């Protein structure tokens, strides 16, 4: 138990440049507290002490602003940064070395039974305000952009942005660890840019055809 707690503290120093001392991290990092509370509630949940487990998880929610259902399965070295508003559902499974930021929801899509929350792979980053909803897999080394809403499965080594989330495959290559959570590619903006380029090319071609016939566009006549 104490080895795992030491590992949790080390993760904070590895991923948060604002961390200054072990004493400060242990006392002030709510994401760390939420993980420790969850280990206790999850242990009670496996013992089928469901009410007591839920009581502890609700206490953790009150103290940290982070809601983790005691049934959720969480791997090693999870880092929750500025975790206020994070929600992790009952059947959610989180792999190792995952980063979650403020306002992330790992939730369901309705009243379905059984596995209804996402499975998060290893080395995944989910940025602020992102929502991952439903029983699907987020592949290893994937990045979910801030404010994105993911409703379908994401393959490994992918970047997802937008509402609904759209996948930006990085040619099968691993997404670099130093990619920040803001400067993600925007496939919608790229599509609009290409469409505008095609429209401009078509207008230019039509102008040339009409000019050869002595005809002009209305805006050209006004000039």
C-alpha cells in the first residue's frame, strides 16, 4: 500500500511542474486524495459492502470535487490534474499512466445495463471538459482534445477533437508525450479550408469562361 502511495506522489512530480515538495503534494493535491479514497471504496465494493463504499466515495466527492464510483477499475499512475468536476462511472476501466484534467466525464449514454462506461487504454490523455460517453474503448497513447465529446471507439495512437469527436490519425505513429492539451488539429476547420479553396478555384474558372464570352459576375460589373 505504501509503495503505491509513494508511486502516486512520484507521478505528481513527473507530470506537474508546479509540484514543489512532497509535503505540499500530500496535503494539497485533491486528485491524489480522490485516488486514495477510491482505493478504499473500491476495496469495500469488492467485499460487497456497497452502501459503505458509496458513502466513502460521496465523502471523497464532497472533499475533492471529484466523483469516482467505487465500482470503477483504475490502473496505476493515474494523474488527475485540477480535477474539479471529474466524473468516472461504475463500469469504467482506466489503464496505466493516464492523465485526466478538470471537468472530464467518463460516463454512460442512458439507462442501459451491464458495461455502459468507457474503457480507457494506457498512456491516454483526456483534456479539460472532454466527455467520453458509452461502452467503447479509447486506444493506447490516444489524446482527447479539450471540450470534445467522444461517442465511438478510438483506435490507438489517435487524436480526437470536436463535437462529436472526430479522429485525427497520426499515421499510426505514437502521439508525442509533449503535445499539450490545447494545440490539437481541427479536422472541421481543415475541411472548411479545403472546401473554400475548391470554391475559389471554381469561381476563377467560371470567371475565365465568362470573360472569354464577354460576360461578367455582378460584383465585377459594379467595380
